[in-house]
């Protein structure tokens, strides 16, 4: 079976649910103190390009009773109608910022852009958390803006990389693989570098075998069509 399809993502979600994991959005994970932090899985989707695929994933998750977080780029995947639909399905909507890359490393300009783009997004949907876009071709790491400024000044309660502790096991499909080989910037402290998670079936096996507590997955590359892969 091909990997990174909607059908395979459904298998992954079912494995999480069958194994007793509670799927959470980034916002819920960071704010809900009542939720026991073991057997939770944070589900995140960075909508880098195909926003229609994001809507399909959002619908599938809704069918399964799962909520997750979708981060949208401005203006590339900022499509108000679709974002409103995703929000209506109960998912968290957030801002996938890349302003330090856009300003070519000018921090003041990057902050001004950040404020402006955040304001535009908040006209359409709630934005409580943010997530840097990796910008593999850029010299700049968009997270670095928070070495100088504080996102909490803008009513943002968390950042999808910086606000997570080291005990979270992070898996991302950047590079259309789980093993981080092609991954330049999409990692965080304590990431499972070097683990043998090559495909989604491996990740499903890991989940079904138990023995791991908090998982955090990021999927951008799920395709609608069972045929199309990359
Ligand atoms: Zn991205």
C-alpha cells in the first residue's frame, strides 16, 4: 500500500485511538491541565501548499472524532472559505509564520510583518498558537525572531516547536519520509533522530506496541488520491 495517503493516515489515526491515545491540538495540549500527559498524541498539520488536501484530512479526522491543529501560511495557503470550514469541523487554526525569511533577516521588519499577517488571519479565524515554517531554502530560522521578541505580547500562548518539552517524541513527514533524512530544519529538542521509523506502518507498529507516552506528529504530505504519492 502506498504511503502518505489519506487511507494510510486513517490507519494511523485508528491505531492511535485503538491503543488508547488521546489526540489533541497544540492549543489543547498546552492549556488543558486536566488531560493526563501520558498516552496523548499532538496532531499538527503544516499547510504549506495544498489547502484542499488539508480540508479532506480535517473531514476525515472529524469523522473519527479527532481534533488537530492546522497552520496556514500567509498568503500562500490563506484561503478564508476553506479555513472557516476547517475551523467549523472543530479543529484549531493557527499561523504558519515565515517573516524572518521574508524580511531576509531584518528582525524589526519581520516583527512588523508578523503583526500585520496575524491581524489579517484573526479577521477570519482564531489564532492562539503559531508555528514556524521551515523554509529549507532560506538562511534564516524563523524561530529566531523569538530570541528578541516575545510572542505572548500578541496574545499567542504557544509556538509549535518552542513550547514543547523534551519528553515529547516528535515525528514529521518533512521530506516525505518519517526518518528525517531530508529534513533540514524541522526538528526540535529531543527529537527521535535515528529511530527506525521509515514509513507509516513502522509508526503504526510503534503505537500499537505501546510503551511510549506523548507523541507529536506533523503531517503535511498526505494526498487525497490513493494513487498520487509525491
Ligand atoms: Zn511549513
